[in-house]
C-alpha cells in the first residue's frame, strides 16, 4: 500500500488536518479491507519521518517512539505510525501477514513536480529547469542548505518491496534507503549540474530547515540480502530526462 497524502514542508505545515485525516482514513480502510478479504500478504509503506526529530544517526528501526517528532511534518508522521501499529495489531490479533517498510526520501520518473506541494528534489528539478529556460540569474532555495537528506530512486524501492514480499514475514519494521546522505546544498548543486543551469544558488535562511539530519540505518535490510543500486547523480539525470520528455503530462 503506497497510497498517501504526501508533500514537503510547506504542504505539511499549511494543511495539517488534511494530512492526518486523509492518511488515517486511507490506511485504516485499506488495511481492514485487506484483512477481511483474505489478502495473503500485505505491505504497508511508511516513511522515515516517523522517527524522532533528534534521533541518533543513522536511524535504527528501534528508535521509533523514543522522542518528539519534527513539528513541520508531525501530522503525517503520526498517521504513518498509526498505520505501522495497525498492521502489527492485526498480525497479533488476527494473524494477518502484514509487513511495514520505511522508505527514505524517494524520487524518480512520475514524481510530483508542483512547486508548493512536492518534495525537495523534484521541486529543485523544476525550479532549476524553469530558471534555465527563462535565463534567470539566480535561484533561491528554502533554508540554510545545511540539513542532510538521504534519497532513494523509486525503481530501487520497487525492487526492495518485491524482494521483501518474497523474503520477509516478521512484525518489526524495515528501513529502506541508500545508506548515505548529502546536504541540501550538495543536492541543489547536483541538480544544477544535471540541468546545466549556470546561475547563482541562494539560500533563504528565514525559511525552515526541517529535521537537521535524517539518515536511515539499513543494516537490517542488507542483512536480509538487499542493497540499492542507482547512485544519486545518475538517478537525478534519469529523472530530469523523464521530466523533459513528459513536460506536458508531469504533475506540475
């Protein structure tokens, strides 16, 4: 189950009721219906934002519910935590074979490139692309550029989900990530390079940074025999190529 109401800092901050309501309704109905319909194996996709804002890095699965959440996305995080617990409860009470996987930040073809409601990487791709087309002298990015984020190509996630469908059947959650992170400044520079934008990069420090760092510990996943394959630089280039080819039907 990948369905969710998702978005970046602005979307989470401005629509807290929508984010907690829609996600609770989606997962509660789907998980219960899957159980009642006799689904033999169920995969619930959560998010790395379920972990405490100041969790030790890299973040192990057992850090869940050990500290306060990041305030800018706590509504989404609380809903996702409830989904994890619902899967575990249905497993314990009904023997429902549900596993919960926690992906890091995802990107790739088909992403949401809306400047107000998308996540940071697709938003940067669109902003730098449009700045290049218009000939803008600079692009301003929210925050200081110092926070660190981990990114995983959507094709890697799909591969991991299929792999775990066949090889994992336990209650504990499993992180899915690349295992390395970059600063937002480094990310912006990678996107600039992929797009060929040569203007100035400006950071607006009056805007929120969000969680300082969010790197997943993927040792449980690697112990199960799976590792990501698509490097960030290559993945950004592939995503930008898709964006250019689908500019008329991309989610803008």
